[in-house]
C-alpha cells in the first residue's frame, strides 16, 4: 500500500448500474436519458460502498459514438443523470470502437489507470465490478480485484474473476466483506 492513495470501486455502466436493451440477441445501452434506468438495488449498493469510504468511478466502453449511432453529447447527458443520482466521483468513457486499438477501451486498463493517476487511487486496494469478460481483464491488468456480474453475455469462460455475483448489490456485499476482513487482518498485524 502506497501512503496517501485511496481505494476505489470501478464500475462498468451498462448491465451493472443500468438496464441494457436486447435486440436481435445483442445488448445495447440506453440511447437517451429517457431510456436510462438504474437496475434494482444499484443505487443502494453504490451508496453503501460510498458510505464506507470507497471512491466510485464509472469506466465504460461506449463504441456507438465511433459507430455513428450515438453522439458524445448523448452519452454525456446520460452520465450527467447518472452522477446526479449516484455519488460518482467521475465517469470515464471510451468512445472508440475495437478497431481503433486505443489504450482506453476495455479489456485494456487505460481508463482505470487514468483515474488512478488523476485521483490518487490505489488499484491494489480497489475493485472492478463489470458484467463482461473485458471488464474483468481490464481490472486485473490495472491490479484490481475483480467481480463479474454474470449474465448470458458475460463471456465467463474468457476470464477468471475473483468473485462472481448476480447483481451489484451482491457485489457490494462481497466487497464490504473483503474490506472488513482486510481491516481485521491489519488490526492483528
């Protein structure tokens, strides 16, 4: 642990915090603020994590901007609503498509590492919660412990998360347990 660095929970957006839309067997993010809807239990889970001192940052791939089916302004409007409803320090979004081969698109850890530098966060004491294999790989590459919200589209066979859950509320329970156990261990040492 590096002195002065804070622990964080990095959260994927679509499928973890808010509903996704399935069309033709493919998941899609909300296209407008009006379509944005938090998942049941997400707000309470986020508030519990925030209450015990975790910095909360959303890290999300939003390739529809690069594909021309969404605008940067549309994504930013959704993020403004998200931040108005939940105690997020920041939302970082990769607006590129896979072919762009950028450093910020998960499974690369660029967004997480950028937030860690900007906000003096300690990835080794942090967690990443996502609903896809690419979230888990990005979190691990940054040094975080990872939690996979399992869904039919998670790609569970492509990753080895530290823990698997059904939803963000269950993820928060596990993270809080990990923090309590770490504190108890520190008290003994």
